């Protein structure tokens, strides 16, 4: 008996291929090392896609004591990744936040507002189980000075 063959999707000629370059940022100078085989950020077609950032200062064993300070450290880490990719918090268009306890949401919102204020990117926040941290935040941002491609 032979194994079934995978059926590959056909390419729709009306869909334009992605153009441009992809740049992967594996490690941020001065930041905590990534805790897995992934890039801290990927820059593609005028956007920065970050990996989830955690409240680590120099590593998992070095985190702020209070939850609010952990949120601050996580957003500071996110800002460092964005800046290394040529962007910044002011260019964020989408944030995904992961908390470990629903009761953290009020404190999370309070600190989040300190950094994002009136900018208010689109946001999703969910409660999940995480390994050794109380929260994780990832985002999508526009590269500073990038312009949207014109429609075909």
C-alpha cells in the first residue's frame, strides 16, 4: 500500500506574489536572548512582525517583581525590538497580548495606556497558560517611513 500523495494548492494568477526583501532579526543587542529557535522580529514589505516579548531583563530568572513592572518591561523589550527593526511603538498597528490571569487585565490596561496612549492600535488580549512568565506581547508595526504599495 502506498501513502496518499499530498495535494498542493494551485496558484491563482490573479494573486500577486510578495515582492521585496525579508530581513530577520535573531537577537537584539543588549537584550535577553531568545528562548527558542525563532527571530525576535521579521521585517517584510514595510511591516515588522515581532515575536512575543516577555518581561525578561537579562533572562527568565531576571524579571521585575510586580505585575505592572513586568508589563512595563515587556513593552520596553517590545520597543527595543521594534527600534532594531527600524520602527517604534508609535508605528504599531496591531497588538496581541497574552495574560495568565483574567484579574491582570485592569493593571495591564493601565500600563499599556502609558505607552500607547491615544495611538490605540488594534488589539486582542487573551488569557492563556505561559511558561515561567505572567504575560507576553507581540505586535505588527509599520517600518518608519514606509509607504503602502499602490494597488495593481
